[in-house]
C-alpha cells in the first residue's frame, strides 16, 4: 500500500479542495537567530552552502519552528557558476560577486567536466535532509534559470540596468546563446541529480524576468527554461517543477504554458482574480504575499493573506510569499502566518468573513 | 490665424496618421560631452538644476544635435522634497540621498509655504527655454508621482525592498495617506505653475510602480495621480498629460483609464500588440525601446525600432525609450535612431520590409 501523497505534491498534481500547503521562499536565513548563530560558525556564505552538516542544519531550522509543508535546500543559484569554474563571493552588506566572463570566448573555457564533483556537497545536504524530514514534509531542490544566472556571470554581480549582458546578447548573439545552452545543460543535470538524491519537487528561479522585453523574455527566459524542463522530465517524469518568473507580469501566463511547469510562482504584483481565471485551471499557483506584509505582521498581514486564500485557496494552490523573507522579519510573524493558513483550511467560511 | 499644432501636441490630441514625433527620456545628460562639460562647471547636481542659465543650456543641448520633437526641462523629481524642506543630495556614483522623514509626525512638519519660492529657479528655466525652442518643438514639464517621491522621502534614497515605506503605510495608514495628500497638492501646484511659465505638455513619472501589489497600486499610485491630473485640468484643461507607470505591467491599462492621462509611457516589458489593441484607441502610446538597444545601436536597435513603429506607428504614438538614456550611450546612436523614425515616416512600407 502506498503512503498518502504529501500536501505539497497533491497541490502540484493539480488536486484542489485540499488543505492549502505553505512554505516560504528564504524560509531559512538571517531572520532566524539560530541561523545567524550557524552563519557565524561558517567562513563565508558559500562555505556554508558547501558544508553538508551546516547546510542541512540551516535547511531544517525553519521546520523546527513552524509547521511548514516543505523544506528547500539551503543553497544559492550561484553554485552553478562556481561549479563551472568561476569565482563567486558574497561580501556582507553588498550583493554577490561573480568573476565576470571577460569576453565571448570565455564561454568556451567554462569548466564543464567537474560539475557534479563541485556540487557533491549539495547532493550530500539533500541526502542528509531527506532522512530527517518531518512526516508529510516535501523536499524542494532548486536552481536559477539561465538568463538570471547568466546575468550574474556577465555583469559580475547583481545587474543594475543589464546593459553589459544585453550588449553581449545583441552584439554577439551566438556566444550568448552558447552561454545559455551551457547553462541549460548544466542546470538540467544538476536538477536531475538533486532528484536522485531525494528532492521531490524542483523550483527554477527566474529572478530577473522583469528586466526582459517581450521578445527577449521569449528567447532568453522561456526557451531555456523549456529546455531544462524537457531534459529533467526525460529522467524524472513524475517530479513536479515550479517556475518562478519574478517580475514577468502577465508574461507568467505564457511562461507557464510554454515551459509546461506544474506550478507557477507569482510575485506580489500579479492580480489575484486574473491569475485564478487565466491560469489556475491548468497550473498550480504559488504565492504571492508581499514579504513586507510578513515583516509588518498583525492585521495588515492577516487581511491580505486571507484575501489571497479566498481567491486562490480552493486550489490547486500553494501559499507562499511573492519574494523571499526579508532579513528583519520577526519569526513570530511567520508562525502567525502559518496559523492563518491552517485556520483557513479548517473553516474557510470563517476566514472569509474576517476579510471585511 | 492659428499656427499649426506641433507634432507632439497633435499626437497627444489623439491624432493618428501623422509623422511620429520622437523625444527621449533623459535626452539631456551624461552621455553628451557638452553636458559633462556643463556639469563640471556646476557645484552639485541639484545646483545645476537650480541654476537657470545652466539648466536651460542642459535642456537645449540635445535639441542642437538631434531633430527631436520635444525638450524636457532639465530637472529632477526630488526638487519637490527639497522644496518641502528636506535635504536632498546626489553623491556621484551613488543614488540620491533624501533626509528621511524620521517619523509619521514629521509629515505635518513639512514646509509647505515656500514651495514656489524654492522652485522659482525652475520656473525661470522654463521661461528661458520657452523663448529659445526650435520651431515645432514642444516643451515638456514634469514631476514625480507621489508614491515614487514618497519612497525617496521615507527610505532616504533609492529603496531596495520598500520595506520602510510599506511598513509605514501599513502601520500608520493615516500618516501615509497624509504624506501622499501633501505630495498631490504640492505636485499639482508645481505642474500648474510650470504650464503658466510655458510648459506645453506634462509628464508624471511613477518610476517605482513595479514595487506595488495590485491593491497598493490602486490606492497609492492610481488614486494620487488621478488627484493630480484632476487638479491640473481644473487650471489648465488643454494641457496634455503623460503618465509613466514604469514596471506596472498590464496595470498600465487601468492606470491610463482611471487617471485619464492623455498619453501613457510604456516600459520595454510591455507587449506591443497588446498595448495597440487594448489602449491605443483611447490613449496616445509613448515608448518603449529598451535603452540598452540605443546603447548597442546598429542593426539590433534598428530592428526593434522598426518593429515598434510597425505596430504602434499608425498612431496616436510618440516614439521614446522605455526608460532613460544610459550614460554610456554613444550620441551617434541617438542620431541614427531619430533618422530611423524620420525615415519610417517618409516611407513606412520600406521600413516595414527591413523588419524581416
């Protein structure tokens, strides 16, 4: 007899009418005192990601406090450039640094033969966490989408106006397409390996979708992600994939349709009724509480959370933020949010009333 | 006998089938060597804005090089916080600094009685420029929208995650609404005065529309801008107003409809066919070439410019970028872009062919 499906997996299979699962982007991290303590024991941020014991502990910390439906591997999207041989650093207070690709020729010199060797510590984190998950909790693996990761690799860090990478892309489209292709291949291989080690769901972060014009979005975001999804599906046809094209606006509709992801992460700007009407019949929605409201807490948070639940809650739906937890968020607000989502599941009629 | 209407004004009256007018956001600025020379003569950036002779010269510089259809007053949206008594600074290399409002009570202490006195140098810039405009060129005045300006005043500069201002807005909605109301009043008075001095068109920049969730956008962006438009129309019913809700996605449709602006600035993410279909029959479109393509120049720029012209060019339409000119843009690319727009006007059939 098979064990009953976990809540997150049920939602991603498109089942509706169930309890609404909840997890939060950046649920492990600086807003938790126990994380800050852990962080102080590691050298740098990347050292923490690559230390299997510490990264597994960071992954599990939020689960001990809150009744969340998923753990997401404590890691970063920039482990891929690192594994491809680029220097990656995280200076505190500043954004990340990635040794920028000096020219188009440097794409060919990316080190592609040591990928899994470099990423082995992350696979070990998954091994460790998979054995320690609370009952009913799913394990999420993830990676950055090629456009987003490429922007760090070409700009050398967080892009300001994307002039360097777009300049590349327009002046030398072949080299740029080549870079995207290398990233598609490496990312798909990385995600498949995460599944082999115990990831039950995968999320692909397209954090900089909002920087792309209509045709660029199609060519540089949708097409590469479609390629990754197709490759992963070949090896792991049953593992659900969530895409998160942050800032894509209504472009998320096309993104969801063309990449054929099972779930679509929606940022706080996405209108609820529109997404319910246009997307929820064919794709599981995930999102989209403004992280600032989690920071604020209290009635404003509750009002908006209940509004989201009342429009999307009949499912298929996964409650989440529209972006990551902010570092100054009080942990008790997270506990209160989980409580709101659980209460709504018990008696949606009551919760809907508190909207007014 | 009246003089024939200038091309920009024609387009903003909703006339289509005319030559497409062109101007560029930040057409005056650092990418021009003659501007850099001027800038080196002024103390700080704000000193330049408040020096009528220098600011008038900066306004006129791009018109001497390129056959543009409009001049936009060389100024900044942060002159309003300055006029309300807040310290404003622009350190080179960093974003702007605005002495942050310490608490909600400080809204009441904003100095509202010296507005026009503080802004007098800008009115003088308009006086000077109005007399020196090339034939057929329109003069655009502008201001920031209240949400965008408030974000600088509360966050103390360019916001990162808007946690401070949204925290305010949710914890003390009355004080925040009061701040928006003060800004609506000051901004409307400022814009009306710009018209009295010679501005023929007004643009309202909502640069941070993209940070707002659905209901926030309605309440903090659309409503205040609607208030400004209504006030300005009372004094100057015939002066066309362009709204630019950058990053609003499809929200620009509601923004245009509810604020009743005459023209809507569209950022590069807005799909062309959608905007043509949904908005162009009732609002003049303006935009939306990616500034990076102006920086790149050559065929990639031409291809996209012609694509925009082929979808929106029948009008009513004003060619522009989807955001400001980047400082590293070669001036000759601007000349080439103007040439493309002019040529398209001469023979749209030819230009449309070069799309393929």
